[in-house]
C-alpha cells in the first residue's frame, strides 16, 4: 500500500535519511524504532510531504506522492498525528476535530461519532480549548483528529511520549482497536518494547538508515535489539 | 460638544479599525508587518474617486445614488483584493522561508513602489471626491450626526461583525485560526496553507479599500501619501489592541479614534497625531502584549 524506495532527505548539508526502503501492507501495524535523532520523525514528515526527499520514491497505491504538497497527500488518505501532538491550543476540541475533517473524505457526523466512541472523554471536553487538556487527552485528540480525515493509513509519531504508564497502555489499546477495525498504522516509537508487542512487523532505524527489519517477534528476540532498545 | 467629539471619534476610529484588521490578520498568520497595507487603503480611496467619476459619466449616479455607491464600494474592494493577492504572491511568498527581516524589507519596498505608482499615474496633487451628500444629517440626542458619519459607523460595524462571524464560524475562518497557530500542523490535516494566506490578504485588503472609499467621501480629498499616516495609525491601533487579535484591532482602532478626536478638541489639535502614540506607550508599559494580546511567549 505504502512503499518507500531509497528515500533520502536532507536538512541543508546534513543527510537525515540515507536511503530508506520500507513497505506497509493494508491492515498492518508496522513500527519504526530507533534512538533519538535516528531520523524517525524525519521519515514521517517526508511521507507526509512536509519535507521533500532529495531522491527516491514514495508510492501510495503505486502513485508517486513525494512530489505532492502535504494537503494533497492527506486528501489521498495519509494522516499523521505528529510528535508533540501539536493540538491547536486556542481552538476548541470540537474545532480541532473539524480541522481534522478538512479534506472532507468522510461524513463529519459519522466520523466525529466514531472518534467520540474511541475516546469518550473528548465528547465531554468538546467545548474546551485544546490547550486546556491534559497530555493524555491531547494525545487522544491528536489521534482522533488524524482519524477525522478517514485515512487509509495512520502515521503515529511517539504517541506515548511524556504520558503516565496507565495512559500509555490506554493509547496502545486504542491503536490496536483502530487496527482491528481495518486501519493500517505506521508507528514511530522510542518505547520499543511496547511498539513491537503491538505491531506485526518492525524496522530499526539508526543514523538515517534501516539496519534491521523483520517480524516483531523476531526483533523482540534479536540480541542486538534487546541490548540497544529493550535494555536487557 | 462632548457627544459631538465622540461621534467624530467613532467615525475616525471605525476607519482605523477596518485598516487595523488587515495588519492584525496578516501578522497573526505570517508574523509579518505588512507595511504595504496602508497603500492598499490609499488605492481604495483613489478607486472610490475614479469609479464614482466613471459611473457619473455614464449617467448611473443620476439614476440611483445608493446603487452607484454600492457598486463603487464593491468594485473598489474587489480590485484592492486583487492588489493584496498579487502583493502577497510577488513580494512575500517567495520569502516565506527567509529570515524575518527579508519580507519586512520587501513590504517597505512594496509600499514605496505603490505610492510612486499612484503618484505617477494619478498625479501628485490632491484629488477631490465630489460632495454628494450635501450637509444632510439628523439630530441624535443633543448633537447632529451627518448621514455620512452614520453610514461609516454602520458599515464598519457590519463589516467587523461579519468578519468576526467569518473567522469564528466558517470552515475557512477556522482554518485561518488553525494556520495562525501552527502552519505545519494545519498542512498535515489537509489545509492548503498558501490558499489560506491568500484569503487573509484578500479579506484584509477588501476591508482596507472600503475604509479608503469612506474616508475619501468623508474628507473629500485624497493624495498618494494618505496611506502612510493612516497605515501608521492603524498599525498603532493593532498593536494597542494586541497584534494578532481581531477583537483587539477593532477595539484599538475605535479607542484611537476617540483619543484623537477628544485630544484634538480638549487639549490641542496641534498634537493630533501624537496622542495615538502617547496612548500606545502608556498601554504597552502596563500590558506589553496589548489590550487583547497574550504576553509574549518564550519560544523553546
């Protein structure tokens, strides 16, 4: 469904992605793990079109989307909940969700009902400003907002960052639930163990290159992964 | 006397507010002080005279004055919106990712260019807006309000309420607020950020041009330099209210108009243009973010 071929992205003179190959099939959860600064967020921002690759192809259903501006990529069904959640602080929860539905890919009442079903707390908070929510609620809003566009593939960047453990497991359970309902997910995480337990397959990113890939079980059992990312 | 000065101040203040809205909306989205905005207002004033002369020459003014004025205002707004749109595309968009100083200098350049463009094509002498309204007016409490003053206050009020409704209630207005808060995030949600920026310039220029036409009719005289001082006053109004805040620009504009009008009649009209800045300094000492603005945030 989504396929990256030899994608390179640079920030000025620094090459942040040094030729990434990655594929995601429909219905999968694929995790992308790696340490700080490995290029995980750069990879998602490149897929979303905020950063333009200097070379390589990004295919969605066979169409090269690397040349498109970000809003066209969302219209084609790729949504992202970025690192740091980036809720609009002075828009209400409902307005944040309305902005998520901006491309008009689905019916708004249906989509918002769906999001409120996944995250009932957002319904209670719908008239509050986004900036008044707790970190966990903001993360729910960020995921809910990305879902409002009725994407075919959801890119999640560090959804567990800065959250209490109980909130992390709550968020991860919801990701699993969304996936069971058919959503394809690309999950970027520093919390490698939780990410690999949730996902079907995984990629390990180190200094801008994929160094390991395989089924999540195989990666969880891999000595190198254990040492570097699982703290064993 | 006092009531009369308040009415005068409200008239002037409504005009400042309409212009200030353009400054504050563009600043809210691009953090750019669009120095060319006063020139758009000046072009609006000229268009008022030119279009009115045209409609008079084809005989429409004699048929229906209200219809003519409506056409003048709408056409002037459309043309000025096109100017605003073009200025953004040519002078600011190519500098979107440059340092903040570059678009600012570009804005000053556009301002100088537009002043000279109007001076060369329209001449350096004052142009006269024909007196259409005579001295018509009505009594309001103990004072007299001219029809033109009433029209300026009402039209400005309607435009401000409409703008507020547009920004708060419509999908495009909400997208404008989203883009002002986080452009990258807005684009990640499928909002065409360039288009939203264009709409901001189009709306702001339209408001300024309406202010221009009304001022041309009110004072009767227009020259290529009026955008400069009106621009500075309106910018002051926007900062006073809290730059980036739409209600702030409206309130700041009206406050400034009142201060100028009352200061000119009760203190001295010699210093008419200075009162605005005295009030600005006073307010910024107490509230550095302006009346409706947020305190400046530390960017991490």
